[in-house]
C-alpha cells in the first residue's frame, strides 16, 4: 500500500464519528500490508505520468497520480473501487475486489 493511501485512510478516520476505531483499523491494515514510501524512482514515474496526462488533456488529483505511480514502479496492481478514475493511466493495472 502506498504511504499516500495510508495517509488518506488516516485522514478519513480523523474525520469519522468513530475516530479511534477507524484509526485502529487503518493502523492494523498498515501492519498487515507493507507500506511503500514515495522515493526518487516513484517521483520520476509521477512526473512522466502527470506530463503525459496533461498532454492528453486528462486531469487527476496529484495524490492519486502518486498512488498510481507507486503501483507502476513496484509492478503492483492497484486495487480500487474507482476503476474509471484510474483506468485512464497507461501502464497501470487496476482491479476492483468489491465486484
């Protein structure tokens, strides 16, 4: 899991009415699934993906591009319920495990 995804989960937990239990779930997930940091190689993939999307006239939130770039760099499949959102990124494999 990208450290960016973890940050988003923790942010959601902080806004929740069940803050403590949601924080515990996010932290437990971070122990179960290794957390991948953003590094120089990921930054390079991010720059390539963002520039390409801009050239194509496609916009995507920077944090989502960083999450996708982490998956691309690591050769991972990005698991998301928002396939339409991420399928626009060339070279990214996505799956929705809720289907």
